[in-house]
C-alpha cells in the first residue's frame, strides 16, 4: 500500500514538474502569435496617436503584430471585463485610463468583472485635468470662483457621472466648502461645447480637451492638476499655486494585464514597453495631449492604482453615487 501511494505521489510530482517546465518553456518562447491590446474607448480622439504609437513600437520589438482592439462601453467596463476573462498568457493587454479599476468598482452596481482578476503592469503616463470657466462667469482665479459660487448658483459639466472630471470636481468642492451644480454629459466633447457656448458655467476635464480654448480666450483657465505648469499653456497656474498643495486630481494612463502572468513574459514585455514609451514618436504624441511620461514596474503600478482606488472610493461614498 505504501509503495502504491509513493508511486502515485511520484507520478503527480512528475506531472506537476512537466507542467511547470512546459509553462516555463512557453513563457521563454513568447510571443509566437499576434498580441491583442484592448483600448476600452472609441477609436479616434486625442489618445489615438499615443495608442497607435505604443502598439507599433511593441510590434517592432516583440516581432509579432500588436493589434489594437477598441471595445468602448460602460465607462471602460466592457473592455476591462474582456481583459479579466482572458488567459494570463501574455497575448491580451489593456491600455487605458485607471477609471475602470479605481472609480467604477465604487459607482457601478454591476461591473461585469472582478477587479482582483486584473493587474496593473506599468504606469505609462500621468493625465492631468484643467478647471476652466466661460468668461461670462467672471472668475479669473480659484478665489474668484469660490466667491461667485457663494453668491449665486453656477454649474459645471463633466464627461458623465462617475467620470474623472466629476469625481475630481466634487473632491475640490468638498475641500473648498462650496456647491456648484453638476451637469453630466455623454463624453468630453459635448461637455466642453456647452461651456464654450455659455450654457454651462465651468468644467473640470482632461487638459487636452480644453487647453486650446483657454489659449484662444474662449475659456478661462482657473488651474491645472499638473504638478508643474503645462509647457503649452504656461500662464495657467497649478492647484498648488492657487493654494491647494495637497490636491490630487491626476489620473494614470496605464497598461493592465490579466493577473498571474509568468515572470518571463512580464520581463520581456516590460523591457519592450519601457523602450517604446521613451521613443521620440511616443513622447511627442504624449506632449500633444499634455500627458506626462512616467513609466514604472508592476509593483509600483499596482500600489499606485490601489492608492487611487482608496481616494475615489471615499469620494463615491460621499456622493452616494450608484450607476446601473
């Protein structure tokens, strides 16, 4: 009986060893087929050039096509759910803003995925936002905006309930102790357009969507969440400069993967990605979008995503926000 048990145990150990060896060999050979990079947004717009540049650069370095798969819907939840269902074999990644991992779990009743099945891999860049108002509001500074908001009702637009701008503005309003009525839109374009026309007073939105309007005097730039002044619009002060030194309103543009990637694949993909995001082509595309290159390892990326999730969870609870 003991001999039989020993033999069975030996066979199981051998099977496990063979499986581990096979997995290691597969990881070492990776990639042997095209790689899919999910973008949970519609094609086009400001990020398109960055996304395409990264995909092309990875293709050149990894020796396999990197195909961008646009999967818009539910504020990024559809694309993230696709990633979460994918095997951790290095053939499916997602390049996206952090929202679906740091905001959506606290505002959507149904995500369609378990966020523990998705891992942050690289904090590619920091996305800053800009608080801007229509000139008729009469606010040329944050102090002006506070005074006006206390004297009469005003409004602000966002790209939608639970969007970056909505959460950031509500955090700011709490810090300032004022109220401004939120007008949600379906995307940044209509949110900006109605501020330009004067139908809505202000907006807090990704800088690339409004900075040219500020430069042309169609809007007044109150402050940016960037840590330093934006090179393309140096007249706009930072939140720190207007008296909010601890305000955190930036978002991460990150690469995500299914949890459990083999170390060999992480190392090979990570090396290629680090090289790509520092190429002149990608750096230039980021600069056009007022995006600040960062780059990180998976451990730092996951820690920062967890930190951001804690921040936005507090805001969501304060708003009692719930989206079907």
